[in-house]
């Protein structure tokens, strides 16, 4: 449940309070260290059994706790795969079922078991360069453990239709009993307050007098941050032209419109998120520091949260994420909720929804694709940008508000 770990924990934090409003009580089991400073701030119970050991995240008391507590629950949802917790839950449910049979309590309740992979069955992870050994490891692990977790669960839950379809590709046999596209929702952001801007500018004072594009995510190779910086370097000093309507009058039955040419330059670029201390993060900082032009245009404020995060969203021209693989993109939807257009790659699984609603600009996850996105934004007129902003809000409200998504969750889980 560490906020630094990204999407799944934020999904839970968004969803649980809304389910509570609808009379569904939730408890969270995690393998965090019980002394972690981020614990104790959520309005729902979090049972911690960490710190977990090794890459598999093993802990020796999770199964025993589950066996003692399974009878209290109607439903268990496993979030994420490829680590000890999914194996442990399946093993505990099987042991619990055998215990009930041996004790002649055949009518006792056995919780339904759902698995939500959060993009971890995406074929990208089996095909990406540099992951050959991990791909072989995953295939072996699938055969030994994860195949049974997935195929024996009551249903698989997916964040969007693209994820559901892609999950069918990389592993065999893949035969889940049911598949549901439950979606993901984001709570409505807090109303803008001047203190939010102040909090953000304390982290990134360089943009106080400037407009900016915002990248806000983990600093990781998968996110395409190097593409973003290289594409930005390619065009940020070049001017683009667009025609802006300055006069429209009606002369009898004829409308007369006049235009003027407007020259524009790219806004500054803010790259926010954890991971700057990693080798990849240091490479990106070095990439910027070697260019005098970029040093004055690209800024790394680190991880933003709370008021500083919302200040960054509300203050940006647009949100940008040229990711090589993105299962959903919580930050994308948070930007939409703030009425901000999103500039994304077509490897973000909700790109079709963005493109269809006109809430942003989509291109390939390549250098040329990222240049195309930036150039299209740069050459968009004020009216075009205002239209995308309006569509961003409508896209959020129709597809990703937490109220509508929580209702879909309930309907699917109760089927």
C-alpha cells in the first residue's frame, strides 16, 4: 500500500470508500512493514504481514491469518500476480475448503475468489527487449503456480477492454471461468485553491512565470521518459504557426471570417515522480544537464502528492505520457478529472477511449510519435485546446468517475 509503488494501491484507496457508501465493508491485507510511515492514514483496516522477503515477497504468517479469517468474508480479490500473495491466497482457500469438508460443515460459507491482474498479463512483459530471462521465468512460474490461480478463480477482473483482450495472448492454458471489465475510477479531485499552486511552486519554482506540460508518474524506462526528453529537445526551440479566428460577422446571409497567424513555442516540461535516484533517473538528469537549452526548460521536482500534486495538475496546459506499456494510467484519469487534455501513446490501454472522445492526442510510442504529439499540441489553436479540455472533463465523468465504476464492480462481483 506504499503510494510510491504506483497504481494498484491507489485503485484500492479510490474504490474502498465508495463501496463503503454502498454498504460493502472492506479490509486490506498487505505485505508492508507494519512500521511504515504511510500506514494508519486510511479510513479502512490494513492488516500488514511484512516486511516480505526477497523478490517473491514471502511472509510466513499470511496463510495462517487467512485460515482464521476467511469465514468473515464473502469475497476475496487478489490484486496483482507473480508474487507470494496470490499463491498464498489460493492455498489458504483450498485448505479452508478441505477443513470444512472434514469437519462436516458443508454448508459453511466459502468466499468467492477474484483476481485482478492490473496489467500483469500484458504480452509486453513477455516480448519487451531485455526481458528474455524474465519471460522464461514467468512462463515456468505460470506452469507451476499462476495458471491455477487464474483458471481456478471465480472470475478475472480487468481495468479496461483492451487489458481483458491482451491478457488472453501470452500464456497457455488460459481458461478463466469468467472475465469482467469492471473498469477503474478516480475520485473527483478537490476544488482548486491557490494554496495548491503555492505548494507545487515550492517544489518547482522554475515554472512560476511559464506555462508547462506535465509528466507525473514513476521515472521508469517503460514510461518512455527518454523519448519525451529527446522529442522535446528536437522541437522546443522551433516555432509553430496556427490560424486563430479574430473576426466573424454576418453580412446579410453571408458570414465573413478573418484570421490571424499566431506563432507558438512549446511550454516548459515538468517531469515529476519517484525514481530519480535510479540509474535510469540519473541518465535522464544527465541528458538534460548536458544541454543548456534543456536545463532552462525541463525540470525534475521529484514525487508530488497532496496539494502539490493537484497544483501541478491544475496549472499545466496538458498531461503527457508516451509510455511503452500502460495498463490504465491513474494519473491520466486524474488529469482528465482536472479538465486537462492528455497527450499519450497508443500503448496506453485506454487510448481508444481518449481518441474517441477527443480528450487528447494519441500517437506511437516512438521518438517520431512523441514528436508528432508535441507538434500537434504546439500547433493547436486556443479553441482546439479549449475543446479538448471540455472533452477531457466529459470523458472523466462518463467513463471514469468513481461512482459509475463502483456500481459496475458491485454488479460484476454479485453476478
